[in-house]
């Protein structure tokens, strides 16, 4: 495990340190999480939200209102997940996949 003392004891951070064997596992985990977050498709939903709702022929609700509802749900889910991370912890949530 890396400690704060170990990380701060080196005089100058370098790219070579980032690629060292000690940092390989955290780097793979971090890059993997970022990759799967991007490939999850939420960016496509956000980008084409209006077109998605327009093509679904919703009656009684406009595409702007539907897009706004999607954004409200995202903000609410983000707030709830932030609280969950604070209570349970990142490690448990990553391992269980919640």
C-alpha cells in the first residue's frame, strides 16, 4: 500500500513513477473504471435526449420537459450515490457493483 509519507518523500513526481510496477494495479483499475464509465452510454443519452423523446411520440409532454426530467433524475441519483459512498465506502461499492 502507498502511504502519504511515501508519496510525499520523493523530491519530484515523474512519469516514470506513474509507470512503475508499484503503480500498475491502481493505474489499470482507474483507467478501467474510466473506460467502462464512458462506454456505459450515458453520454449518448444526454446528447440525443431530445431526439430520443421526439422519436418516442410521447403525448402530453414536450421533449424539453422530458429532457429536463432526465437531468433532474441524474442530479438526484448523483446526490444519493454521493451519500451512499460516504456511508458505505468506495471499496465496498466497487466490489459489490452497486
